């Protein structure tokens, strides 16, 4: 069995647990408008919801949108805005120094979320 390092990056202005619950419900309800459900259906992947982490925080929607684009990559399943090539060096530096996820309880507002590690079902 192989592990695929696909993820979903999204900017939200509410608690992380609330957004995770919304994604789980979208899968359960088979919501055709949900990129999470579409990916689960198309590739038969299961998301590691316990591995969900906050990768950045910002106070404004514009900054959260920039951070979403910055943290998105070719392994992201969501639709994202490509950054100008001038930001690629910054993206590489931030990726190299990203701390490892921990299991601490997160109740932060105005953050960017990431669901990492989807694995094919056996």
C-alpha cells in the first residue's frame, strides 16, 4: 500500500474543528460541490482528520487568500490561485522550515487549514 501526500489547503474564519466537521459531513452526505468528497470518490482515499493542522494565521481575508495560494502545491486537491513565480523562493524556504504537526488542541480563528495524508483504502 502506498501513501499519497495529498492535502487540502483552505482559508477560513472559524474554528478548525468546525471546518473538519463540515468536510466530514460533505463526505457523508455525498455533496457533489465538495472537493473533499469529489477526491474521496474519485481516488477512494481516506483523509487523516487527526493530522489536520493550522499552517498559518492571518487577520484579513486577503492575507488568508495569499497564504492559501502560498501553501498550495501540486499535491493540493483544492482549486487555488497560482502565485507569481517571484514567490517560489519564499514558498520553498517556508516549506523547508515548516514545523512538524503536533496533536495539541487547536481552537484558533482566522487560519489556514491543511488536511494531510490521504491513503487509498485496502
